[in-house]
């Protein structure tokens, strides 16, 4: 059972009506009071997957999830949230163990932390989101996309690495290998009351210029947050689980990610390494090395990183909400011969309304099937839904054509073609038009290969 509770905290005005003004405000917000929540966002707590997740939500439009990294909390996204809100519903959680989320003893492998986030998005009514992650957050974001590819619209990975993928141990972070093994009673005793001293190592040494890294107000805020009971222990658990993460990611990476991925890295940090890693696990990767920046991309190079994020995510929003076709406009699309996602019967004409059934991702096609066509039993690898638009159409389920199992489906009827479930069809005295949506790549396999025509 998932429950949500609303919490309260003062908000601050986002300012500026146009994008330029708001971007200037965002770049200056790094010196602002850390505790204030951007205007238009509310705070909540959701109980799910054995943890209480604190999150902020605001805006309207296609959903975007922002995941912070180590030595920070959801606060790192405050300058970006108002800029995304006009076109997106922005969901910004504190990860398990961080900020105002609870700090259980276990569950810090990144696959499980991704389940935390997936349970949250589903509980909010979003079955498909774009997800952005920095540092530890990028590992959770990758685990989300790899486990729930059909629920991931776009993915952004920001400066760190993917355990278990490629030559992952030969990465810039490994010069500081000690902190990956810095956990247990003695390390906790050493950092107690000295949390800021410990974090200064990350904030300074991982930056291109320590004087242009995490602002002073934020350093005080993050040190205070991680000093909360259980905070440092939970943070150490992110690293303790790297060995398990490496095993999990090595297995997950065997199935390439189908969605579009943007990788942003710092020139003085992971450079091309994360981009090349991501190309090992995804089919469509855009990479950008941010010149002159270290690991703390949002704080060190907001003038480059924020527009890159907004541009990438806004394209997703436009693609998701910008397609409207009338019947006349569909008829005007150039029809093709029967292809991927069809039964392959001669005479079928295909119009692709969105996507590409040959490629990974969602698609919709409209088929015009000739009159008096008999389509033998066949399967498709993807799970599909179908609407009968016009004509005479009958469908049956089974491993061979059987007229007794056919059901007449007049225009307006709906049916499903479950993944790898054999089915067959027949048209009457008039051609039939059906509209099919699925998740590619699709294909067709006939139960009796000699029946394919």
C-alpha cells in the first residue's frame, strides 16, 4: 500500500516571466537561502517499498523526475525546477537515505532504489516519465530505465559512472577509491560532528575550481542534512552496494536501452568516459562534455547545463503532446506495403502514424486490409492494442485458422494482441481498416510458415 502525506515549508518566488529572466534567476539562486522551496511546488511524503520518500512536485505537463547525487539532496535541483514547470510536471525526491526521506538499514542497491522511484511515479499516476540523474542519482536513473524501459520516455545521465559496465574501474573517481570502502563503525565515529570536513573533499577536489563549486549556503545546508540521525550511515551504504550494483548492471546492460539518452559530463571530471560507457548500454546516445566544468555540473556551469537539460526534455514534451491527426490527414500519409508489425499479407497498405515498428520504442500504425482476406495464425513479439476503424473484420485466437473461433468486430471495436499470442483474422466483402499500437521492435511469426503469403 502506498500512502502520501503533504508537508509544509516556505516557498520563494521563481521571478521573471520569460525564460531568459528565469535562467538568470536560476544562475543566481545558488547563493540563495537553501531551505526555501521554489514557488508552485509542494512537499509530500510517500510510504512505499519499505521507505518513506520525501518529494516535491509542481508544474504541469509531461512528467520529469530529477534525482540528486551524494553529498547533496533534492535541493540541488531548485534552480532548474521553475524552468521545467511550465511544460512539465516536475517530481523531485530525496533518495532513500538522504534529506527528509527515511534511512532504513538496507535497500541501497541501485536496482531497489529505482523501484522506490518507480513506485512513486506510478502512485502519482504517471506510467511513463523522463528521468534525470546526477552522480549516485544517475545510477538509480539507469537502473530505472533498464528495469522499466516502457515506462521511460527519455533519460539524462550526469557525470559519474556505471558500475559493472565496460572498463568501469578505470575512471577518474577511482583516484579516490578509499571513500568507496569508507563505511562501518570507525568511519562513522571519525565523521561524527565533522560532516562538513568530510564533504569538503568532494565539493572541492571533484570541482574544476573549488571557489566555483557548491556555494557556501548550500554547504552548510547539506552538512546539516547528512548530520541527521542515520544520514552518514545511509550515505555510506550507497558505496557499500557498488559490488552488487556492478553485478546487477552487468546483467541489465545485456539489453540495450531503447530510449533517447543525453549524457552530460564535466571536462575536468568524467569527460568522455561516461559517454562511451552509455554507448555500451543504449542504442541512441547524445553526449556533451561541458568545457571547463568539474563534477558539480549544475553549480559549476549552469549557463551551459540548464539550457541543455531544458532543450532535451522540452523536445520530449513536444513529441509526447504535439501529434494530432484528423482522418483526412491520416489518409494523406503515404501508404506502404505490408511491413513490420503487420501480418505481411499481400495487398495490405500501412500508414505509420507515430514511431517506427522496426525500432525500439512506441509506435502506432494503421492498416488497410483487402476484402475477403484470410490471415492465418501468427504472433508478434510485442504487446499490442487494436481498434477497428471501418469495414468488416473478424478475429480469433488460436494456433490455426478456425472460422468457428472468429468474432465479428464492427467499427469502433477494440481488442488486444498479447505478446507471442497466436491469432488470426478475416475480412468480409469490404476492406477493413484497423489501428494498432505497440512497442517496437515488432515482427511477425506464422505458426505454419507455409501459410505466410
